[in-house]
């Protein structure tokens, strides 16, 4: 026989109550519905939220990330210069 502390923690697999083992059970067996594999497969899953990955983790090394940042800054400067150049041309054509 087992000690009373172990018996209190033990769960019967027949009636699903605590305090006795399956071979000691005098209760009726309880039915537990378990979903089938097909039910599990077709059960609608909650949509997962996408997590934004910080840009520095998209590059294999920190140096590659730094190079990409530098290129991005150069591109922004080039676009700003181009925009400034185009706007000054428009001003000249409007004056004439």
C-alpha cells in the first residue's frame, strides 16, 4: 500500500478523481471527449501576429548593416540634392 500523501496526489484513470489508483476504483468510468485528428486539423487557428524584425537583424553581420545605413544616407542626400536642383530649375522657368 502507498503512503497517504502519494495517494492524495494519485489520479484514477477510470473515473478521473484523485485519491485512489485505477485498480482500486469502484466508480463508473467517465467518458472524456477527445477531438479527432481531423477535428484538430480543421479547427480554425487564431491568426498569428507578425512581429517586425529590426532592420539590423536582416543583415548577416554588423558591418553589412553599417554599410547599408551609409548607402541609405547617401541615397537620401542624392535625392535631396536632385530635388533641390529640380526646384531651382522650376523657379528659373517661372521667372522668365
